[in-house]
């Protein structure tokens, strides 16, 4: 029986691209991953490999971060239109005025698009620090959009916000801590401004997710109920209860379960209603961030997942608020959310190339096996186990395979301990290890061809695993993968008409043992390895992987581990059917990253030249050699920090 040929559909299913790709990413009939981009009034699916090819012809090296402005704009549409239709359907009386939290991706292009493209929705910004507020005030000039100021505020921060309000912008100062109130009121009095105040409330409703620490009782930010009442009393005494306009909470990021979101909205709306009943002017409810996206495509309530879509999110929020306010007879508040991740995650893709692989190739046949006459008994046992297995291959039962597997492990482990006692020499141990790998590979092949289950034999996974070395740094480009075990979709961007034949762990080029990806979402589950093709580097081919959904939180959390710097970056769009590259940014050069850690490249050059000159004087190298060595040292300083080809 012939097995049916592998198709791009099989690849799509294997890598789950239809689930996490949100129809922005797909696989073309050519076997290449495509991204959907806008082309005039239509859309066009553009191959990522062809985008990379175009850039390589222009001299840009991998790794490369590609940004797609269209995906950012479509995300802005999806969220704003989601609320608009939920508001219409629910006959909700308030409006939605979302704000984008700058910290999630602070790139100028993002802020520019939010303010330019988002203007039709009066989409605003959230600033959590002084530099973010300064960025917000330079771009956000829509008098109907909000600028929400969270975070710790000093006098300068407060003055800046109040001055912006004077100039006609809607800036909301959110009290994160009870002590902030006095300073804000003092500045307001000095400047003669009546502020627009919000309060951040600590929910008691627990959230599920990685970042749940920033909501709930243990949160560093936000006021508890009694502090909230103190603020109300204080404002009432000063005749300023009309300045309290907004209740805010932030449940944490990437809340995978819609029930937790609903629970939080319900609690917050009750508090909101209470504040209205206390006599505060109110009018705005800010639900913070948390709108999750599905990184694993599994649609469950696990951390990397999301069991709801944008539509359901918007509808459930509107419904929950409507219920609580109707009971209390309080008008519907205007709504703010601070969704960051859901807006920018799709926007960037990291493309890397595979530099090398490390794998064990078992011998073609047992005929190649040889053994010294005076080999130690354990080695002989392994040898005979291998020969015997092959001889009776046709009638090997599942139980017999288990037995062979157990024996191989026993002999190999014993051989290792004899080596440690000095009874087995280095070459003998190496030979034993090879036989062990041989036997396990054979067992694994037999299991597969007979359709037996090998799940009890856990060491088989490790022998069938290749290490693929990718040209990237986890620490620079995927900090959340390292810090909080975040899952990102990873898959080849070409050759998807071919069945992947290997299982790999993906290692980066740092020498850190944490510099690897060994948790992948594919085949409807989370797995320690990723099915990949034989990269055929030795034949001069290039094998490229895409790491997707890296637009949120990854860019500025990255660090210079092993002094690997920023990658090259480019923005891509389509015009009249043609791919256009813009905003090309060269990644860090070696001398730049060295400067970040306080080296002086000029001084380094001098030092190295002194070394070279003394080698000339002591006749280790010639003067001409010195020139060549100095040239390559200087080229090294100017070059990309990643592997160049
Ligand atoms: C980080 C943060 C957000 C963004 O949350 P997402 O889950 O990315 O939408 C929103 N509000 C506040 C206060 C935050 O700290």
C-alpha cells in the first residue's frame, strides 16, 4: 500500500497555521507560507520566502524581523468594530474609546499608525511612564481620544498631563496609589486646572494566566476598597467629586478564559455603580488589557491559548455591564480597554536560517559492525544484542522490543560506570555508545513499522531528536520564551509540500543552555520537538523558519546575551501587486553592542594593533600579515553580530 503524498494541507494541519494564523498567515500551493496584505482595495497573499529573497538580493542578512503595518491596522479594526457592533446589538448607551498601551510595542511606527489610522475610532493611548507620555503627547492630538496615564507619577509627569489637558486633550490621571492624590491636587491648584481623575482598583476576582499577579489582592498597583473610599471622601471634602470620572482595573495580560474576564467586569461594574451612588461624576469604565490571542492555536484555556475571540470578548463585556447597571438604574458608562497584545502580536515575524544540525546517523547495516577480540564483556553484550535483534527482525513482538530496549539501556549505563572506574577505555566507551544509539534507533524504527506504541520507552524521544542551530538569540528576540516559557508558533516558511522527516529541538547561537526552543505547539498538542525537514545545508540549500506573533512585548525586553544585538528590521507592504520594502533598519553592529557595554571601539583597535605590532617585532607575523589581520578585525567590528553568509 502506498501512503498518500504529503500535501500543503497536511503541513497546515501539522503546524496549526489555520488556528493561530487568524487567516493572516496561510500556506500557498507552492508550499510557502504567505502573509495576507492589502493591495489597493483587494488583498494579496505574499510569500514570506519571496520577501526574504528580495531582501537578500539587496544585501540584508538573516535573522530578520519583518513588520506588516496592514496586520496592525486590521487588528485596530477588529477590536474597534467588535465593540461597535456589540454596542449596537446590545443597545448600549455609551461609546467605546479604546487606548493602546505604549509599553507593549513602543516603536514609532506603531504609535504613528495608532494615532493616524485609529483616528476614525478616536483610538487613544495609555502611558505608564514619563517617556511614554512624552511620546503620546507628540503624536496623539485627537481631542476626542483619551490619553490614560497609569504608573508612578512625579511632579513633572503630572504637570505635563495637566498642561496637555489645558491645551484641549483628554488626559486622565489614574491614581495607582493613595499617596498620589495629594501631589496631584497640589499641582492642580498651582496650575488652576480641574483634573480628570481615574482610580485604579484592585479586583478580588482571581484571574488565570501568567500575569495574574498584576490583578487581585497581591497586585502592586491599585487601591483596595477602603483606600478607594478614602479618596472619595477626600475629594468630597475638597468639593472635587466631579473630577472623579473613571474607574480602572487591569486583570493581567493574556487572560485565556472568558469566564475570568466576565467575572472581573461584573465586579468592577458593581464598584463603578457604587462610586456613582457615592456622588462621583464618573462616566468612564476602563477594563485594562488582558484580551488574549491563541499562540498555540488550541483554543483552550491554557496560558498560551484563548477560549474566545474578539467578538465574544466585546459582546460579553457589554452584556455584563448592561446587566449590573440596569439593576442599579445607573447610565451605561463609556468604555475603555487597554488591549496591547491583541493589537500588535501579529504585526511582526522573525525569520531565521538554520546554520547547522547535530544528529546521530545510525550505520546503514549490521554488516559494518566489528568488534575487537579482547573487547570488554559489556561491549560484547551490546554487540550481540544488536546482531541478534537484526537476525530475528521479522518476528519481533512488542514485548521483545521492550526487552531489547531495556537491555541496551542496562548495558550502556553499566559501561559508563565501568568507564568511571577506569575499567573501560575511551575508545571502548565510544564504541558502546554507538551500539546503544544503533539499537535504540532500530527499536524505534521497528515500533513505527509495526505500528506498536512506544510511549513507555521514553529514551527513544531523545535519540530521535536532532538539534537544529538557528541564527538567532532567544534572549534578544524572544525574551518571554526564556523568562516565562511563552509559546510562539514556529514553522518552516517553505518546502511545505514535503513531509518533514526529522524531529528537532531548536537551539540559538548563544552558548547558554537556556538558548533553545523545546516547547512547540503542533499536532494539536504541546511537544518537546518540532517536525522539520532535512535542511540539506551541505548541498548549499537554505532552510528558513518563521517565528510568528512576536509583535507584543518581545522587542524591548530583549537583552544583549553573548553580545548578540538587535536584528535587521524591515516593514513590508504591497502596492500595485508589488512588494514594497520600507523603514529598513540595520541591526546592531559588533562595535555598537560593545559600546552599549562601555567599550570604546577606537581604544580596542589600538590595543589589538599593539598586540599585532609586537608580534611583528618578535617575527611571529610579517608586516603584510599584520595589515590583513587588522583589516579583518576592523571588518569584524563593523559587521552584524549574527552569523553572516
Ligand atoms: C501591560 C498593560 C496592559 C496591556 O495588556 P495586554 O494584555 O497586552 O492587552 C494594559 N494595561 C495596563 C495597566 C498594563 O500594565
